[in-house]
C-alpha cells in the first residue's frame, strides 16, 4: 500500500473515521468525557515524558521486547511453510493486553482519575488492567459475563488477588457483549472519577486509534526481529480477530509493506447465527457500542448472539480499522472452528512446549493450514496470549489427543 504519508499517520481522520468506519456515536452525557480523553491523548502521544515513562515501563516492568520463536517441530509436522511466533504470551500477565493497559492507566493518572473500569471476555484484559491499577495505585472494576466468569476462573482469581472488583454481567448471553454493556452503564454513573479503559480497538473515537497505537509496539518489534532472524520480511502475518487489538498491533508495522495479512475469525461450530463470531465474514455495516463497523445482526437488525470457544473473541462486531482494511482489500480473512482451535492448542503444546490461549490457537490453526498449502512461505503468527486460563476448560471438555495424531 503506497501513500503520500505512512499509513498510520493517514488514518483515522480527526473525527475518528477509517474510511466510513469508526467515529463516535455517543449519548450527550458521554460526549464531554470522551472529548476529554481524546484531547489528553492527542497531547500525551507527543509528550516526551509520557513516551519515556511508557518505554521504561515496557522494558523494566513488562519485560519487552518479547521474542520471536521459530517453530521447527510444528513446521515439520505440517510439512509446508515455516511458522514463527511473536511471543506475546511472554509479556507480563501473559498476553498483549498490558501494552495498552499500562498506557491507559498512565493516561488516567494524567487526567486525575482515581478508578479504572472496563469489560473483559477471556479475562486477559481484566488481569492486565487490574495489574496496571495496582502499579499506579488506582481502583479497578472489571465487568465480565457470568458465563466467562465460570469458564475463565483462573483469571477471575488473578483479578481479585490484584485488588480488582469483578462484576458479573447477568443479562443476555452473559458473555463479552454483555460485559461491555454493563461496563458502559457503570461508567455513566461517574465519568468524573472513572476512566473507561476499553480493552480493544473498538468503541468510540479515540479508542480504536489509541489502542492501536499502544499495541503497535508488537509490530515494530516483530518487524525488526524477523529481519534480524531471517534477513527478510515474512511472506504472511496472521492473528486472531475478535475486536482485534492484537491483530492491529502486529499488522500496523506491515501495512505499508508487501506482506499478506490474514485476520482469523472464530468460525465456532457452524455458519448459523449464534454458532460463530465471524463478523467480517457474515456481518454487515452497523453501529454498536458507539462506533460504526461490520457487525453480526439478527433478523431485527440488532446485535446477533455469537459463539466462540475463545471467550476473548466472541464479540458481534470488529474494530472499525479492521473493517476498513478489509473493505479496501488490504487484509484477508481466515476462519478457524472451535475444533481446529483445540487441535492447534494441543499440537503447539505437545510439539513446541508452548501452551497457547484458545484465542491465539485460532491463529496458530490457520497458520498450520496455510503453511501446508504454501510450502515456500514464512508465516508470522501473533501468539497473543498463553493458555493457563484455558487448561481446566480444555481438559474437562476435550480429551487429550494422542501425541502425533
């Protein structure tokens, strides 16, 4: 993609639109708080002190840079292309989420806020935000679907140990969308003292841009590391996509390069409404949670019920930048079913000694299929998180396969 200026400097526009996607569709009582956040970010993103503090935190607290690992055993197993992993599972708290949570907490301190509030699906964002709140001495309240609270019990325990209050979302499907609804309702009660630290590249402007910028460290590191390892760029970069923060993080450094980008959506257990969370594949344009994007709808045009074995990606819409990049043909879509994700979960564990999050396993599964069909290509996967949170669920619901099958 060739532009007069680098891609990341050209979108979104001042109103937060990526093409026709994005924006800020807010009730009147939220217009001023979000304007305050936008103005603060515009200032801080150019502040040496803010950027220096963030760099110091990433190096000395988060443990960045995270490495790239070459998966020789997995590559040999599929008998095709060469698979590499960007190891965000080795970032402190076990996922990419801390990259933007520490920055959002630093923003909250600048604004004089005393409390962080957010939604979480798989619990990775909740754990990361609770960690950031502890680091900066802030209160923390995490809203999580009742279904996910049961499914992701280890992360719920971690959040509570870190000092966060976990609030169950008990309406609807009791998963990620309902957690976002619940967090928005709680935020509306006190926008003066709270910062709603949205957990992905979704929501009203400036969050899709802001979270992308904070996550871009993943792509910047990966590009430099891959060049150092191999002397060239990868042929293809892939990541799982629900809201899409980990994908935008790694894609950001490669958008202007001749590299194929694949967004892997959760195909769940079928192609009917309620059986998957593949927004870009089956959705249409619509507004939800304050932004315009591609979303899954029911017969009445409301957000449709969704499903994925990965609690962090069962969301009925997708970040507006993902919708834009797909609309202009810059990104491609890959699909991964629940069963394929579990298969990749075990294969990566048993052949490389790396237990991935179920969300990340979607990207690994797609990379395995892609590698088998493209034997001459180098494939870089963003391994967005580790699977500690998923091991009880997987072992209970899926028998351990025989190694090598």
